[in-house]
């Protein structure tokens, strides 16, 4: 099985809460699309595919995005306006390229969380109606129990996980502190003030056991990623960043996006989840093993989600991630640098798109002070198992095997 | 198996916090309003399931019957809300929400009436129904009287 797609252009804004509160999603999008085209050395007329992630009211839906940005495309798509589809968007772009639906696909995430109508978990939030769906909210919300806001679902699952594997909650601090250190080296990050362990441990609980620094920062911003075939990408202005392997998002009775399989959220079954190690589709496609990954970016809306993503990506066994991240392993010079732009906790929560941009910058050696030395591969993954593996130019599928 | 019902008083009418009554879940909500906690039992594989769903997730059968639960169970997991997200719960902050593991395997998320406790996994709880303005009841949990 092969994949022959590559990122040829990328651009983003800086990220911050309410940063674009007085702008429109389209206006911000126009800037990053122009910048991504310039980065790729492409003309606007060459874009013939468009996938929008996060539509109205926070962002602009694909139809108005195409018409107001003057894009004439022959392939367009837009998933449900939830963050979990970052990898899915890129996979669909790669598949569209593979079968000739398009030659250059623009993946566009331009939206303002400041326009969501209020905090997650509150009635004025534009997505509150989803909490009342048959089967409950997308993060397990049960409003009549007073159980709203996505972090509550993570908190409920995390309590089981920490109890089951006898993990001290204090170990979570390493994620917030490490990611903040990275963010101080990232001029685009929302949270650049250094964070101390004292500040972390003295911070307030939002939904116990999770503290405010275990929560991501919802930001306004935009990221544009242009994907094309590996052949076309060789003619780009910048070195291609190759998509070496991927795998899709899992769904079903035992999958809960804010937790890990086996923890028994609602009626999900209780069992001993076995992290799959290197025997996964993405590694087989890429001809790589987990140890070949030079940097990992994960969906870290709340810090426990990072532990579950690390385990599901095969970097350690179930229940071991909280110990695994200690002692510098995820630092800039560690064995597996993690969320190197600050992640959702400190760079800002734009559903993973800043982290995709970070992988491209790292693999082009454009990451400035936070550059991971000699990074050849980068991985994006979530606790639902969906993932992407990228390689810098010259690293072809199987090259490291 | 009728469960105790307590009245819940709100400043307003919190109808928008309750899921719509549908052809699938109508027996569940109707039973709650008369003091019974029902769940579905698959007539093919005999497994219980919750929340209400039209197909057995374990065997695929659409044949079900309704079974009443005793409401006895234990704390499976819990969180404590320190921030108010819903005005209807503002006066209760900080409050605890638990996942209760009920008898016969069903797990339900609900508020714990006791606010000043540190729950422990495995602690026994009993189900109480809270009647909301408009007449519908929702399950909440209590440590007192639990077996």
C-alpha cells in the first residue's frame, strides 16, 4: 500500500483568544490562503480542491469559502464541525489526489472560537443542541445531570484511568509545563508567559480532577495547508513534506473521543485495553516503527487525552504514558519531542491545525528556536486512533525500514 | 420497584436541558415520571443496555423488552464541578456528578445529592428521582440509604 501525497504549501496566523473577534472568518482565511499559495509558489487558479474544517457559525462553510475567496474547485468537502477530523481531512485530500478528483487540494481551517456564542458547556454555545441528541453529547454531555462541557467527559474517564493504573495525578503537570516551555519559543502561540510548577499546582480546578492548566486555550486563527501529489510537490518552491502513512478514525460503542477504550464511559465496555504498538496501518504504510518517529503532535484538548494518544500511537503500553513522559523524554532534545509548538494547551486550540503546520515547519527546518535537531519524521495522532505520519523530503515510504 | 421522588425547584423552566421524548425513548421517560427506572433488555442475547437505542449493540437484535432496575449500585467514576456552566446548577457549585454502576450492569451519569463528600470508586449509592418543573423526572444518586 502506498500513498503519494505531500504538503507543498502552508500558512497560518498567530493564535489567541478573541484575536480576530472584530474580523470575519473569510477575511482571516483570505490572508492564509494567499500566504499558503505564495509559500507553495502556486497561482490561485491552480487550486482545484477544497476541504473546509469547521464551518459556520465559527468558520465559513465550503460553499461561501469557495465563492468569497474566488476559488473554482472540482472537489469539495466539509466534515462535521468538530475537531476530531483533522487527520480525516488530510486523508480525504490525499485520496482525492490519488484518484484524480483534484490536483491541488486546499485544506482550510479558519474560524473564530470567539464567535461560538459562549463557552463550551453553556446554553448559548452554538453547539449546545448537540448535547440533547439521542445518545448524548459529542463529549458525553448529559445536561440534566449538570454534566456539560467536554472536559467533564475527559475528567470522568481520567478518574477511571488514574485509579486503574494507580497513577498519581501530579504527573499530568509535566504536559502543561513542557508545552508551555515550547510555546515560549513560538511567536505564534497564545500563551507565551512561562508557567511554573507552583502556578500549576496552585491553580484552580475547573472540573475536578482537571485544573485550568490541563485545559486547552480556545483561540481564533487560521491555517491553510495545500496538498498535492508527491510528483507535483517536487516542483514546489519549498521542499515537499511527504505524507508517508495514515489511518482513519475509529467509532463504535467502545470508542469515546474524550477517553480511552476499556474505561467504561457510559455503556462502553470495561476491559483491559491493549495499546497496539507498532502493528498499525500507518506504520505499515510508512514502513516505519514507533521508534522512527522524531516528533509527535497530539490532540490535547485536555491533558489526559495526550496520554491516551501516546499509548494509542504505539509509543508505550497502556497505563504507562504518565511515567513515560517524565524525565525529559518529550523535551526538545528528548527521545520524542511532543506538541512542540505548545499544543492546544499553550499554542491554542484550533483543532490540531496549528500542530499540522508545526510538523511542516519542523520537517522544513523552519521552526526557529524550537527546531528539533535533524527531524526526519513527524506524527499527528488522537486518542481515537486516527493518525498521519509525515516525512521530510528525501524520506520516502519505507526509507527508514 | 418505585423509587423515591424529590422535587427540584428552579428559578425558571429548564425544559431545554432535557432530551426530546422520541418514539425510541418514550417508555423510559414515561416510567421515570411515575417513579420507575427502566432499561432495555435484549430478548435474543439477554444483555441490558443503556441509554435507549433501537438495536442491541452486542448482537444486533431489534427485539427488546423493558426491565425495571432497583436503583442500587455503586460509584464507578466521578467529577466535581467547580465552575458553573449552567445557571440551573449555579446554586449547587461545587457539585459532584458520578457515573453510577447500577445492578445488572447498567451505568448512568447523574448528580450526587451529597456535595461535601469525596467519593470513592465502589462506594454504594441508591437512585432517587428528581421531579423537574413540567413533570419529568431525572435520576440522581445518594450515598445515604444505599446498601
